[in-house]
């Protein structure tokens, strides 16, 4: 009897505070901050708890089962921090683990592939769509399936472009890359070696005459000037960030869990990287706002817990 009453009090307390809880967002590194940027723009009252698994980045070359394990560890860790919704801001982790995590957690879980596929279907006029992503995402064929489930007569060409992930994550150690990230609209800082990599990856798509190119990796929106320079102005470049943020907004609105706006949003940044200062520097460049503090979480803290069904308790 007492136990029931205590639980009821606990649950009531949770329910009354739920709108103020943060949205949990994670990626293998800093790429998911491109999704955070969009969420902050569309939902400025929301608090964000961002998790970048930099120590284990890149995810792309790993087997899907391993990526699934990492994604489950992070989601369960985020749930323990009391988040009201989780965004898997990583295409590779979405391909490997979205359904499993949705089944395991009691909060809504949103991936980035369905929103990206939707945006591509809206954009293409010729029904010839290119997708670039990590090896894990491309080999899973998740984009072709998602796009063709929406419109069967679209031809999808996919190619893994893993060096693009390296270029972004190297920004952690390379001030020239950080300059590029700060100056997203300009191609002024694009080095010839990066241009060469982009040409090698992207010329096949030009020959295939696609009119739309999906950035099937959340790191890639940081390289839009580079990618656009090679693809030319006629090809629409699609990032799933905007569409994903829209999904977050509609799910929270439907659940009546949007932040009230009475309290200032509080953002928290967490990484498995050993050097949190580097993460803060590149993160600040991506979000165009100062990240004053980044907290480090060890793999032990992350992985040791049980992966049984979790609750707000
Ligand atoms: N940002 C991740 C994605 O969207 C991948 C980067 C990686 O290989 O870790 O797939």
C-alpha cells in the first residue's frame, strides 16, 4: 500500500516535470551537433543533453552488431539522466539500432534516416537520388529501402565516403578544419587535398546524373561548401537535420511535452573523448555558441549497467 502511494507520488512528480527534462541526442562524435543546431533553432526553449562517443569514433567501419551495442549503452545511459526523448543523431547507429532501442525504452526515440529519406523524396524531380554515408549505413541499404518505401520509382545510388568523417573529426586536432567549419558558407579555406578526396568520391554521382544528394551521415553537413563545390549548383544537397528537428517538435507537441519556456534551457555536453577541451572547441565552432564545459564519461560508466527495460524511477 505504502509502496503504491510512494510510486504514485514519484510518478506524479515525474509527470509534472517532464516538459522541463532535456532531449537526449547522441552520435559517434561531433557530427550529431549538426542535428542539435537545428533542434536549437526550431525549439529554442528545449534543453539538450548531447553525448558524443568520440573515443569509439568512427562507427562507420564497424559491424552493425557492435554499433548496436554502443548505441544501446548510450541510450540507456541517457535515459538514466532523465531525458524525455532521444534522438539518434547518427545514421550508422540508426541503421544498426533504431528499432531495438525504440522497443527497449519508454521514451520516444527518433532516428535520422526516415527524415532524410522524406526530404530527398520531396526534393528530387528526376527520381535519381544519390546517398553518401558511412560503410555501415551504405551496406545496410537503409536509405534505398526508406526512399523506395515512400516512392518506388526512385532510383537510389549509394556510396560510402568514410574519409569525410575523418576530415570532420580531425578538426579536433586541426585548426585549419575548424576555420572551415566556422566559415560554412564559404569555400575559401577548402584545401586541395580535401577537394581531391571529394572529387574522387563524388564524380560517379555526377556521371549518374542525380539531381539530389543525401548526406547520409550527420558529419557531412559540416562539409557542404566542399561537397557543393564538386556537385555544382544543379544538385540539391539534403541533410536530414532540419526534417529530424521537425519530427522532434511534432512528437513532443503530440505528447504535450514541449518545454514551457518559463525556465532558461540548460544544455549539457558529454563525451567519451579524453580531451574535453578539443571537443568544446570544435563543438563551439559547429553550434556557433560557446560551450563552456564538456563533461567526460568513461566507457566503464557507460557500459557497465544492465540493459534491461529502464524506467523513470
Ligand atoms: N555521424 C555518423 C553517422 O551519421 C557516423 C560517423 C562515424 O563513422 O562514426 O553515420
